[in-house]
C-alpha cells in the first residue's frame, strides 16, 4: 500500500494498484487528497446500501457456527452488478476489520461486536445474543460503507460480493503471517522507544479520548443499572395486579373498581416491560459501541505514535550511523511520508468521527427520551380510563357530586 | 349507597391539588360529617411534641404528645377566631380510650388507631417511632381516629370520649372508675379460650370470614406495594447518575456541551421527583392500613357475638339439665346418671324432707336459670340487632372510602406520569440540541 502511495507522490499517477479509484483530476499531495474526503455525507449521494440479517446456524464435523446474510445494493461502477447476496460469519467480519486497519492504521474504524467470552457452548447460540450481534454487524458494515475511504477498499468489495470459496482464497493471499509478525515486532519495538515530540493536537486528542472513554463507560454502566433496577421493579409490580384481583373476589360493591385497578396495573406492567426492552435494544448497544470506539481511538493514537516513533528512530539512525546511508535515507523518506500520511488521515477522520459520534449519540438519547415520553403517555391513558369509568359509574348512580 | 347527609368534597376531576387541599380531601372523604358532635365542634390533632418524664418504673423516657384542639363550628362561619380548647395526649391514652370503647360497645365496629409500630416499611421509610415522618403520619392517623369516633352515631355520644377531648387531668382515673378493666379482663379471657357454638349465626360467620380475607389481602397488598415503592425509588435515583455524568462529559465537549449540561439538570430533577411521588403513596398506604385494622375490629365484633351466643347456649343447657333433675326428683326416676343417685340406691334413699329441700333449691335455681336465659337471650338479640346495624354502616363506609382511595391512587399515578412526560420532553429538547 505504502509503496503505491509513494509512486503516487512521485509520478503523479492517480491510479493506485490496489484497485481503489480516486478522481484523476485531484491534486497530488496526500494531505489534500485526504481533505477531499471530508465532504458530501448526505443521503442523496449514498450509493451503496448494505443489510445484515437472517442468521443461520451451520453444523460441520468440526464446529457449529452462525452465518449472516449480507445483502448489498449499489450503483457504484466498480461493482460488477447492482445487487449482491452472500453469507458471512463473524470470523469474516474480523478479517475485514483487520485488513482495513492494516491498510489505514490511523483511520477510525467502527468497532465490531465483541467476540463471545466463552461461558459455554449453548450460550453462543442464544437468540438474544445472535440478534444483538446481528444488529451490531449491520451497523458496522454500514459505518464502513459510509466511510469515504474504507468504502472504497477492495477488501470491502470482496467481502460484500465474493462467494465463500472466493473469499477464503482471497483471505489467504493477504500479507503472510510472518510479514505481519515482522510489522508487529517493529511496532512493539517502536512502542518501547516511545514518541519524543508528539504534536500538541495529538496529545489533546489523547486527553480527550481518555476522558471520553471514562464518560461513555459510565453512561453504559448507569444505563445497565437502570435496566436492572427496572427489571426488579417490574418483578414486584407484577404481583400488585393479582393482589387487587384476589381482593375483588371478596367484595361486592368494590369488586368492579378493584378488578379495574388490577387490569390497569397489569397494563402498566406490560408497558414497563416494553420500556425495559427498548432500553436494552436501542440505547445500550449504541453506548456499548462507543465504549469500544474509545478503545479503537486509543489504538489509533498508539499506532500513530508508533509511526512517529519509527520515523524518529530512523532520523536518529541516519544521524549517527555511517554505513548504508543511501538505504537509510530511503527508509527515512518512506517513514516521513508514512508519518505525514498517517497524521493527515487521522486529523480528517477525527473530525469526521466526532460528527458521526455526535449524531449517533444525540439520536440515541433523543430516541430514548421519546420512548420514555411514550411510556408515560401510555400509562397515563390507562389510569385516565380508570378514572373515567369510575366517573360514569358514580354519576350514573348519583353517588358523588363532581361539581 | 345511602347518603346520610354527608358532604363529600369531590376528589375526582381535580388532579392538581395542593398538599393541604389534598389532605382536606382525604379527611372529608374518609369521614362522614353530620353526626351530633361534629355538627357542633371541629376536632383536630394539630401538633406533636417530644416530652421526657419518668415512667412507671421510675426510669427516664422520651415520648411524644399530641395536641388535640376543639373549636366550635360556628366560630369559623361567624368570622370570630376564639382560642380553641386544647389539651395534650399521648398515644397510650388513645389506646386506653379505644380499649374502653371496645369493652363498652362490643357490638360496634370501633375505629382503629394508627399502628403502634411502623410496619410494611421500605428502605427509605424509618421504622423508628421517634422519626419525624412517622410522628407526622401518626398525628394524621390519630386525628382521623377522633373524627371517626366523633362521627359515629353511637360512639360520639359517649361521655368518656367527650371528657377525653376536654379534660386533660384526671381523665385516666375517670376511665378506671368505670370498672371497665374488670370487664375487659374477663372478656379477654373468654375470647381467648376456645369454645364451640352449637348453632352459629350464618351471617356473622360469613362476616368473620370476610374479615379474615380482608385482613389477609390488604396485608399482601401493603407488602407488595412497599417492595415496589422501594424498587421504583431505585430506578429514579439511578437517573441522578446520568445528571452527574452528562455534566462531566459536557466539560470536554464543545458543541455538545450545552445540550448535555441542561439535559443533565433534567435528569437530576427526575431523580428528585420520586420523593414527593412516594410520600403521596404513603398516604394511600395509610388509607389501606386503616382498613386493615378495621378488618380486625370487624372480626372482634363477630367473635364477641359468638361469645354472647355461647353464653346463651350455656345458660340454656344449664337450665335444661336443672329441669331434668327436677323431673327426676319429682317422679323418682333416674334418667341421668348421678353419683348421688347411685349412692342413695346403695346406701338408702334420702328422707322426704331432704328431697323436699332439694326440690325447693332446684326450683329456685330453675327460676334464676330462666331469668338468666331470658336475660342472655335479650342480650343476644340486642347485640345482633345493634351489631348488624353498625356492620351495615361500616360496609357502606368501607365501600365508599376504599373506592375513593382507589380513585386517589389513580390520580397519583396520573400525576406521576404527567411529571415524567414533562421531564422527558424537556430532556428530549436538550438532547436534540446536542
């Protein structure tokens, strides 16, 4: 990838060998190229739609696993057709994410749902778990599709379109294990060295990410606690209705209002149950994803630091060593480009990410507030109908003066 | 439901009540006005105070006294405001009054006192008798008790009750002078003993059964409600954490900051609102509790009726056996086995004089026995008549009061929902500015 970029820089060759297509009339510097991507994000220009649904379990001799149907509709010219339907398993999503991060270490990819912490075989195929995962995978792919750079990735295209066999063989073609090892070793070495002169803006970013991570984790925990408390409230409330109903059996005049109250309490129970489900299905997944996002941001900042550390190390090496100066100078140039590229990519994507985060969290909280209003409105209606029934009852019997 | 001239002030239709209006409504809907005492006087338990003093075993104790105020009804309408008659009473004196009424009017469903110790508490409610909230709720309960008694057609005319309200000193002695304690002790013994009635009155048996069911179901309701209240408290309070975190988060954001900050305030308001909500619900719980204790009073009447009937049956049985003895003595036939009969057979008959003397004694006893049976029969009839009138009165009162309680519960829920709608709409607005 980086070799291709260098070619781009030196030869003003606008076609990158990995197949991603960039506008040929663009300017040449990586920075301005990145800047191009901060633009049109409105729905009108959305030219690719991806859905993840229809989980199915597959049983083989070795294992049992779930696949999901991934459907794509697109008008993009680089796709051979306008509709695709493939089946993918979680591993495949992991692979895609890994490839995207490798290709763009300082771009911010939306998190995947976590791997299942093994509690037992059975739980992995629990309906709720699968549904929650499916929704998260759906969001993941959509975020990738909405990302100006990621969505142009060849790996992404293959993920969406290739038949299973094709995908498997493509996976095998990627940089080998050993080469990945090499990169990792270098990264670790760089990490050990540490960064000397981190630009202020990245330090500020890090501070923000730390704080954000804490806050969003707190919100996640608070919301989970609310769900727990509501579930416990629901358990107690569920006993109230039947108690009123039992009482009505001993009464004559009071039987009707008591039965009525029992019915009202039961209806409120149902509404409370639904409200709890809404919190779990809508707000918690979003908060949870942004907790993972915070981790992603930390990783991105670390990778950027490593790239800078690598550059700094090479600069130092050139200054101190005497032999192989030409190779070293070459390496240094590459490292410098890499760093510039990484920094600019991160800066642009950071702005984009903040916008997306703001939109996502705002709509999640607005949605939650709306659902809460709706919950109270429904309960209100229940009790008002009770009052109404007592009113018409009493007025009919001339019992109570309502004036 | 017969309207006995009561002026129930409407609770329904007005869902926005101030706390004092609400309390007034509670009072008025729970108690029928229009019986003799309350027509003339307004009674209230206005205040509570802590006192310390020496108790029966000469040890220091702290207790609470309650101020009972009486003012003539006319004064309010005339516009004058004379100083009310007032005196202080403690809970044990109320208990003494009630015990007196229970013994003196066993055929009446005597209004209950508020609970001696806090039960059905949930974590925020204190079980401590000295806790100010408990004292306040007790004050309201004691006032309610006095109003109930004062509006009862029979109880309101009782002299001891009247002097309870008017004579601070020496009242206790007056009560003891009535000798009700002796009656109380013997009654208590009798009631605690197990006895079997041969021909139980079906109506009373059903009433007693109803009393049992009512007590059981209201206890259950109070328990369940207290637990639910505890949980609801938790739900609301946790939202306060949103307030804190939103506030902290807003500090690191630029455009999102304001929206977050103000949303946080609404979350704090939401968390705080539960205190008022649950305080109102305690009112409702207290109304239910009153009828929980009323159920006990109802059962007591049925039990006392059983006792009365049993005593009648015993007297009748005794009379029958005495009559039989007389017959045997007169005709010389022994129908019933008696040791005297056997010994006389073995050791010789008694002299005619002895027999004469015995017969005479039996005649007297039979006469007395017939008087007793007549008395007891009249007593029983009187009891049944009076008790049944009061039970009917109680039934109507109960149906009315509990229906009003259910309605006020619905109003409370509506108020809670309205508050919720308001808070979350406000929060939504703030969130959309994020």
